[in-house]
């Protein structure tokens, strides 16, 4: 359907939906796609994982930094990563959008293309949602996943003696954000900026960790330090990480030049930057770690000096801002 329009207010709701639906993928498990009051998705396991996230323009993304496709990609990937963090395979998502009437139709189509680029290669369908007009652009995504007969991997299963391991990128998204905020673009910096605008989560690592017998796991969305504390608190343990310069020297090296130019310690980005969406997991001692996972340290029992929920790095509690908090500056 071709309807000449510049902004969403130029179209009726039905016309707007008809203009972007062909841009969204249908998943391999979608039985009833868009068009009815609800989609129907197969759940062969008899259970499904579900997670939801909201992105608000000016708070989670900036329109002067990100294209519509960037926002669509990011909205999909951060939700897909939450499903992987339970050890599940993502299968389908629904998306609700609040659009100011002056939103360009081209931006909306670009958003749908970016979401499709993220979902289609994984066989994940974008199977419905909702549209509303409002004063601020808001994206709300709900994603479903299949456990494939496995038990979900929770945050609460880590036990003293377990190995702490991580899969995926560390610090690159935080570096990209800092570079954008400083007004730097181009050259080697552009790769880090792209990793901020379009994160590439370790999606396959979640189910792989579950198959390998991970005792606890979560997606690192708000920083290794903050999310590590969440896992440690849920499990009633302490996470003792080694020096990151020794455990993940490649990750430190990848952001070292940008950190030097901005006067930042590169390890701070690895500890507090979360939007790389890697997988933090614990495994019983002696487990062969799945491909992509690197051992960061070990789990220990809490003490009077180190209560449950503590994360240490190189034997000390880091004096670093722990990561993203929605209700703090």
C-alpha cells in the first residue's frame, strides 16, 4: 500500500500499519501473525519465557545520535538478550509505540527495518503490538522465548566454589557512548560508536551455558559490577573477580586508546558499561566452559567483611560508579 505522507499524522492508523507491516519479519513459530486481536505462537516446551523493556526518547536514546534503524535494532537486541540470559531461545516479540504526530513516516519505516534486521536472521517474528499518539516517542517491546525442555537458569543458583565466567563484549558500548558525548566521530572511534548504537549481544551464549550446566546467569545490561552484585545478592554469595587486565586483556586493549584520549581508566568502562549485553554466568568447578566464555573469577561464601551481594575485583571492592540506574542522574 502506497500512501503519500510525510509524518504519521498524515495517515489513519490503518494506513500507517499497512505501510510498515511488510517490513517486519514473521517467525518460524508464528501460527497466527499480525491482523487479528492477538497473535498465536507455538510453545512446544509447554512453557515460555517472557520479558519486556521500555525505551524513551531522550532517556534511553537520542534522535540526533541514532537513526530509526539504530533504535529498532537496539530495542530488539536488548530484549532478545534478556531471553538468552535465562538460557532460552527467543521466538517472538510484540512492540508498542507511542509516536508524536510529527514523527516522520520515514523514521517509523526505518525503525521497522532495523528491528527486522535484528530479528529475521534468528527466526524471531514481530507478531503484533499497539500504536498510540503521545507527546514523547516511546518504544515498548515484549519478547517470548522457548526453554527447549531445559530448566531456566536463574540468578539465584550460584554456589561457593563455582567459576564466574562471561561471554560477549565488555566496555565497548560504554566507550562508544563516551565518545559520542564528547563529540568525537570518525576513524577508529566509529567502531566503538557503532557498538553503542547497535549492540551485538552474546545471544547464542545463553542457551549454550544452560546446556553446559550453568548454575546461575543473567544478561549484563546495566554493567558488570551492578549486575554482578544482583546475581551475588540473589544467590547469597560473593563474586571474587580477578584483575580484568589479566582475565580479559583483549577487552581492555580494545578500549584503551579511546580511554586515554578521554582521560578515563579503560577498566572503569568494563565494570560500569552494560549495554554490550554479554552473559554473566557461574558454573560448577570443573565444568568445561562453552565456547566464548572466559573465566573471570570464583564464587565464595559471604563473611562479616564481605556480605552477600559483594563483588570484588583483584581482592578489593572497586571504587567505581557501578553502572546504569534509571532513577539516578
